[in-house]
C-alpha cells in the first residue's frame, strides 16, 4: 500500500472507539454524556459513509466553525451526528443548510446564546455565554 493510504488507515483506526460485544450502545452513550436520554441511533461506518457521500464526499472537509467556541465541523462529524439523530441520508443537505445558517456571522449579530447571572446586588443580568 502507498504511504498516504497507510496513514489514512492508521488515522481511522485511532479514531475508532471499540466497545465490548453485547454492550447496550444507547445506554453507554448516555453514560458517556453524549445524549440527554432521547433515543439515539448508534452510527455504523456504512451509515456515516452514506451520509458523507450525499454531502459530496471528502469527510475531512470543514463545513463551518460552530459557535460559541468555533470548533471545526467536518463532514464526517456532521454525518455522525446526522446518523445519531436518526436522519436518513437524503435529509443531510437540509441539516447541513441549517448548521451553515446557524453558524453564519449574520445570524450571530446579536448574542443568541445567553445565560442569566446574578450580580452582587442580587439583580439578574443577561450575559453572553
């Protein structure tokens, strides 16, 4: 195999999480803090690859930076989340469009993610998260 292919295979193996056979994945996801208890679909490589293909291939392509910490959302990570949410591959372009819109600078003109803080005077004031 060519060296780039070997590097890609090693990287994929390093990013693969293996759990013992027979593990209830839905419960395990909840224990990891990856779900709030709502049903999730454990993603398989085939499902993720199908969604990535619908999104145009290239799983490492960065679709957007996600506020508030501006982490990179790659197509593969987006595909994993689409599968976990139970979406069909054909829904992927709509989910991507929503993420692109929500992460666009025009959408973030005013702070949309806010939390309440209590000042030393006991009054509530809104602050940006």
